[in-house]
C-alpha cells in the first residue's frame, strides 16, 4: 500500500549560490511511503497507520535545521530519516525548487530518490 504527501511547502536556505543560502526560498516535497502490510487498511484504526503529521514534522525539521547545497542530498537525507523513524518498506522523496536562479523560464527543477529498507545507512 502506498501513502502520499504532495506539495509540502517548506522555506529553507539551500542551494549552491550564496544568495540562495542567505535569502532562502520555497521548496516543495512530494513523498511516497510504501508498506507491504498495512494493518490500518483492515482495522480502520489510526494507531495502525503511520501518522502523516509526524512525517511532515520530520521533513520540515530536516529542511529548516540545516542547509543543503544540492537537492539530491536533501532528498536522500529526508528519505533516510523517514526509513529510520517510521515502519515503511520504502520511500520516494522528490524535492522541487520552483524558482531556481537560472536565466530561462521554467516551472522548477527537481531531484528524487527512492530508498528501500536496506538502503538506509545505520
């Protein structure tokens, strides 16, 4: 069973350029959590499912407590943290920078990572 978080907006100080790290910017997170067995689907009890508010808090904390140069590193760190804290079998994290500092018009740039239980370090 898959569980999705879509379009979580977090303001952080990330990027390669000095201006990005000083001024900060909005980033969007799209996350898919996968579990092979979802007890909540059978019980309809909230205590049998991953609490999405806890996942949201973890993402926001990680994205605001440190500065990443690369979206790839941020996506990996978020995915690894989710696997360490929650009973899911795999996670896919996509981080989108909607307004990258480039000289052309585009709707954003993204990096995504998919990690399984055996991929998390530690």
